[in-house]
C-alpha cells in the first residue's frame, strides 16, 4: 500500500514539497483553509533572490536547487516562469559586503556593471540573471500539475497535528504563520509587505535597491513597486501614505513610470523566523518546513528536497 502523506499549508512551501514527492508513489493530501489565489504566496513579487536569509548558509544550497528547477521550468512558456535581467544596486551611503549576497548566487549568474549610467546615487550596480515567478500564472500551473499527479487538495483548517498524525505515515508542516499556534512557536513573527501596482510595461528589467528597500518587478499583469518590511504587523492592509512613498521612490529612479496608471496595491504577511525550521520533530512523524520570510520562493524547492530526504529516511525504517 502507498504511504500516506499529509501536507499542512498550500503556499509555495507546501506545493513545492508535494511537487518534489509526487513521483515517489506516495498518496499525498494537502490541507489548507485557503488555496490559490486567496493565499499570501499569490501576493509575492516572487523573483529569485536571497532576502533576509544571508546569515543562514543552508540557504546557499536550498536557493541554488530552487534556481535550477525554475530555470528548467522556464522552458515551458505556460509555467509563468522566465529568466530575467535584474539590476542590483548598492547605494553610496551604505556599506555592504559583496559576499553577503554573492555567496548565494549560482556561478555565472551575475557581473559587475563597470560603466553604468545608473543614477549617480549608486556606488555599484550589477546585472544578475534570475528567475521571475509570475505567481498569478505559476501557482495555478503548479496546482494543476499536482492534481494531474493525483495529489488531493482538501479545504480544512488544521488546529492540531493529532487531527492527522494517526491517519498518515508522515505529516509535513508548511503552515507558515500558522505554525505559531500549531507548534506553539512564538519565534515565528509576521512581517507585512506593502506594494503598489502600475499598469504593465514589460520592457523593463527587475530593479533592486535592497537597502532602501525598493524593488520594481515588471509582470504581465502589472508592474509591482515595493516594498516595505514591517515586523510584527499582522493587518493585511495597505496604507495610502506608504503606497505614495513607494511610488515616489520608484519615480526617482525611473521617471518614465509616471506615465503608467496606478491600478492598485497589495499587502501580504511574510512568516519570518530567525532560523528557518526544516527538520523532523523527534519521536513523531511530523516534519517541519516553515519560517522562510521573504525568501519563500527563493528557497522553496531546495527546502522541499531536504524534506523529501527526511520523509524517505523516516518511512524506510
């Protein structure tokens, strides 16, 4: 009989675990109170980059594995993934060791721009090739792939692992912010991100000023202008004054964006933990995978590979 696996959470962490396990002859059920498009993962700007993960060197392997899979999937035009140029800048008034982010980059994916016409406020600029994951396309694509491979989606809020553990051989916890209650883990904190949306204009590179922070992400449905990093804020709402400031920051760098109509704004809550938890809970059949903060898409499939290994080790005993 196939081993039964329950995954709690239908964000990118849960879906990537299911994707990585779907060809292993397991029977997989994904439990969540909401599915795409009504989840935080849908609101992510979702370009690959090590964000608030640089002190955790596990992220180098996780990120590189995710990068490789996204690059492979980019060959399928229906996936919503494409390899894009990202312009990464370093401000003159900011000190940053290059190794803090360069160490995470796949070989050959970046180079220093020597003769740049970037705004005079910047000390350095890099061209970086990264996957852009258009969540409004990729998440339905991923869900459909899972359904075609007999993964079941069950709309049910899980309040306690005891609801699942007796029925399943393995339970994978990808509950994001919900892990605070499920695991009684108060080290998981909400971090709100607000973004503005402009009418699409797809001939732009992705732009990243990580210290301001400012990012500009051209997608098919909108140009995303971000962002904020508001620790401890749980209200998933935007504030007009903040959105106005984000737009002003973008207009300073790319004045031509003023010609694009403002078509909306979003707010999403990132589940941040100082140390991402990817481990089996001793003495149980529960494997945890949560706390990725703003690097959820960057790390998802690499973390899923680690989870897959933990499942394999646990179930062969």
